[in-house]
């Protein structure tokens, strides 16, 4: 695609046809072979480029009313928290930036529970009660994803780290990386 290099002060090109040069035939064949619109093909290309080294996982709740996709490593770093709610729900989760999470369906079927500081947003399906993801207090700009709610086939390994949620402030302040996990 054309356009000036970043930082030159040039205006972005308006949406519409753009010159792909020698790649135009290859682009058209790719779209036709995969039955994709131009926008869908561009999204696929951008996803592949922006999320290098990551895998697109899909998942959802038990009844299927809530579905999502998330870009994360195939090797997951999962937190096992012992705070009151995580213990009751057996909430194990890995954290991703909000930009790598997309709710595919079921927004109207989600409800939210909060308590204490009300920063954590414990979302769950109104129908089956499963929390497949939530907004953690430690990372309000990201999502905590339940690995057991992912579809089979994309996870290679899971490493679990215990975190002392009973002393949440101390544990999070002492943890070297947890707050950065929701940064792109």
C-alpha cells in the first residue's frame, strides 16, 4: 500500500482502492481462495503481523451464549490466586491487554459482580454462570482469561504461579511483572 513513511507529516490516505503494485494479483487470488472481503483479508494480515509469536485462542462459557477470541502465547502463564472470590470460584487466569481480546457474541448475556474496591469486574454468563474472562483488579486495562474456557487445540503448555490474594496489595506490589501483563 502506498503512503508516506511514518513521521513525515503526510495525511493518511482515505479509505478506498489502493495500489498493491506487483502484489495485486496475489492479493486478489488470496481473497478469492479464502472467500474474504478486502477488509477481512486486511484484518487477517494485520493480525498476523501485529501479533507475531501469539496464537489466536477462542473460547467461551459452557452454554455457548458467550464467545470470545484472545491473542496470547501458546504457552500460558496462569495465576492461581487464593483471595476469597478466586478460592470460591477456583479462578485461575492469564492476563492479556484489552487490545488482544475481542468479545464475539454474548454481551447482552453477561452480568457483573463486584465487591470490596469494586475495581475487579467479575463478568459471567447469565445462563450457565461460567466466568470465562473478567477484568482483574491488578490490570483494569486488560482481561483475565480462564484457560479452561478456551477451545481445544491452541494451548501448548500451562505454567501456574500461585499468588497470595489474601494479602492482595502486598502480593501485587511485590510482583515484578503482573501489572505489565495488560500492556501491549
